[in-house]
C-alpha cells in the first residue's frame, strides 16, 4: 500500500486495536510487512511497524525497510499533521526489533549513513517528543533505536533489552556507544557493552535504560501527565524549539551521525596503531623468551 495521509477510518477488531485509534496512513515494508500510523488521541501519533518474523532492521530493499518506512512516517507526521507526540511500537508480539542483519548492514553500500544513521539522527532531533514503546525484545541495534527516542516504555511482563556485540564479535561504532554514554550511568554502560547483560523490564527501569513500565495506556497517561503534546508547540516568543534543544543536548551523538565519513579515517588509524603495537609487543616477548632460555 502506498503512503496516503488522507484516509481516516476507525480500526475494528480487538480492544487493543480500538485503543490504537483511527488509521491515518499505511506504508509497506518489503513484501510482507507494513507500517500503520494511528491516532489514539488528539495530537498523539502511534507508529506500529511489522516486518516478519522479528522486525530486523535489514537492508534487503533500502526504500522499503522498517527504518526507511519510519523515516517517511516521521516526515508525513511533521508536514501533514499538527505537532504532538510520536510513539513507535511493534506489531509483532515477541519483538520490538531483533536488531540489525549484520551481513546486510556490512555489505550494503550506504546502509549506515543513508538509512540507519539517517533514522537515528531524525529521531534524536525530531521536533516533537518521541516514545519507544517496547512491547517485546529489543536487542543490539533495536535498543540503540529505542535510545534515540526521548523516552522508553517497556512491557513489564515480557522481553529483554541488551547489547550483545561482544558475543557476536561486532565492534560498536561511535554513535552506537556515545548515546549510551550520554543516557545511562557508567556502570550500566559497562554491563551493557562488556558483559552483554540482558535486562528484564524492572531491571532496565532501575538502571535507567527505560523510563517507565507499561503498555499503550500507560504511555498515553504519561503523555498527559508530562504535558508532552504542549512541549511540541510554539513557545511564548512564537518559536518551536523542541528539536533544537534536543540537538544541543545530544550534540556528541548527532555529530557522529552527521559525520559518518570521519569514521573510516579513524578506523584506519586505530588499526594501523594496533598493528604497530602488536609488532612491538611481539618483539619484546621474543627478547624475553630468548633471555629466559639462557
């Protein structure tokens, strides 16, 4: 189905579907998935994305992946609807997302700067409050995606959040680490990155990885309690500054996302230094071994 900001019809079926509100538009994800944007209450926009079986942030078809569809949905909301609050969640019960497909991410030209980083930067500087509603597991890249939102709400009954790159043998790029340095404590950061700790909802809440526990009803309650819809509007001087304030708050990560090309030079320098240090270490060990034999 193509993007269309005009159709508005009530969803039918389960109580859960009814709570999600009227459908504003739908977008395709590949050949089997879809993104649905609904309005559960005035000026609150719920983006529900489904890309079976586990909402991988893949690059099979860059124009129709979850991240590309979310980007387009964010554009549609900003340009065609009143400023408010955006909530993202999954239509797949078990997973918010199972993260990246590492092979596709590594070998698809432009995947990081043009698709993944583009979405992360958009969310991090979006001119409206954003909430990641984690209905299930959020592993690795999926947790990073959630961290780019302003707030995170996690299902208290199911799902884990974790960074398991140390187990996968996958190094973390600068924006992947900086967002955690900026948003969680040093102790939590260490456990996430070096121990691949898996957090259930209550643990994640206590560690500050997520802000609240609950589902859509609870998320909507916090939207009201914190008056988030009003935050997206214009201030007393007539200016809308929510996105500008976020850009300055998270400047380090934004800079990494916007200057992806600098990573290549940095990686080359690091690898060159490592090789040189390894050669020096090897030489010293050989001298020590030779002396030990005397």
